[in-house]
C-alpha cells in the first residue's frame, strides 16, 4: 500500500510567537495541493528513500510510462529500472549527488524490457519525515533527442556488424577446421602409410641399414606428431561435438584436454546434462568458458578452477571462478583486457550480460546470464 505523500511544508516565519487558529488547516491544504500536483504531473515522478533508494511514492504518469503497477513499484528500488550492469554505478552516482539538486540523462528499463531515454531532474525533499529524493523523468530536449537517436542508431549498426563478424568468424573456423582435418590430415596420414610401406618393402627385399631404419622411425614419429597437433588445432578451432552432442559433453571434453595441457584441474558442476540450447547460445557459452579458462591458465597461478552451468526457463547461467592472484580490472594489461571485452561482447550479442569481479590476491569471478527467449528453446532432449 502506498504511503500518502506528505511533503513537509515550511511555515513562514512570524514575529508573533502564538499560533493562529487556522495554521493547521493551511498546512493541510498546502499538503493536499502538493499531493494533487504530484499525482497529476504529466511526467513520471518518484519519491525515493535516500538511504535505501527504494521507491516511496510514484505518480500515475510513471505507472503508464513504465508499465509497473503501483504495488510493483513500491516493492522495487530505483536501480531496478536500470540495466543490471549499470545498477552499481547508478547507486554510486545517486549516493554522491542526491544530497543536492541535479540533472542528468539516463537510459531506463520499462517492464517490457525495452529501454527509454530520459532527462532526470531531482532535488532532496523530506517525505513522511524520511530524507528522500524527488525525481522527475522528462523527455530529453529535442537537440539531445536527435543526438541520442543518432548515437543509438550508430550503436545498433555497430552491434549488427559485431554480430555478423562473430558469425563469419565461427563459419571460417568451421571451414578451416574441416579443411585441416579432411585435406591436410589425410595427406599426412597418406605420408605415414607411405613411410610404413617403404620400410616394409626394403625389409623384404634387401634389408635396411640401421641408419635408414632409425631415420624412417624418426620421420614416422614427426608425422605422428604433426597429425596430433593438427587434430588439436582443428578441434580448438571448432569442436564438431558442439553441434553434434551439445554443450555439456563438449565442455567435459575440453576440460580434460585443458587439464592435460595446463595442469589446472576444472571442478565442473552442471544441472543441464543432455539439454540442448539455441546454436548461438551454446557457441557463446563455450567460447566464454574457453576464454575464461585460458586467462586462468595464463594469469591466475592456481591448480584448480571452478565452472558451473545451470539453466531455468529464462536463461542459461555460467559461473567461472578461481582463487588465484586476481587483478585490478581498471588497470588490466591489454591482452587480458581484450579477452574480457571479447567475453562481454559474446554475451551481449545474444542478449546476455557478463559481470566480472576481481581484486589483487582475491581471485576472479565471472558470472554470465544468456537469455533463452522462449521456454521451448531448451529441453532435456537433444536437438536433432
């Protein structure tokens, strides 16, 4: 139930110390006028608790514009109408600037999930004797709207280009992996068979010298090593089992190879065994985990890492964590920073988000949520 807005109206000073009989009615009338102005104001308006940032009061325009009921608004806090990755910054800024009047531009989220651009103005007010913030969300000025629209269009074009580049990258990786396996792999296998056949023929006809036999064995060993490296390279480029049997079996296969190569154990926990997801979501999940574990091996200086994968009807969730030496995300070197940006971009392009927490000597934790747009997009049955 919404509290009745009760803005404390300062009384005008008077030289007379005795109160007048009508003072209480004047104050009540003033408060009634403020309530009416608040409720009927044409732009979304809120009263927010300065300490907790919870909504204390909302007007009808806010209900219409944002799609929430009054009860829903009053169960939320102000950062809830911002993107999850921006909520922390919103809390910090509001805590810093709320004690005084201010204005800024912002992107906010309505109940449907779409974003709106607003021009915010606020001022501190007392509300039912609680230190509060009165905030109004106005349409941006025309020049600002035009600039924001151009920025949004540019962002959309860049996002479309990024998505296309990722698609092309995955297609190219698949083609290169297939060519390495089918073409070069077969040539090396043929060379190996020729070496074995030549050695057998020499042995039957005249016998090979010890030097020749050793040389052929060395050549065969080199060819075997090349075949093994080629197989690894092909699988790293695009594991075919990701398309064939799904995310979890591919991750388990990757963890085994990763541990063999890096000596870092992976403690894996999942609740989706046998489930299949949209192709773009599975690829994004695999690439993010792959890149995160690469960073663990390069920088964390640990003997084990943890990976968790779970899903509900709304999203596929990933958690990659290590207890290593950590780092300061604000001063990350370019190689690591580029890897982080790549993971964030992978998540963003399928509509998800990635949060990273790390501190020097405090380990690193990466949490990812990749949305499943429809409940039927995942099930316990393989997608055939």
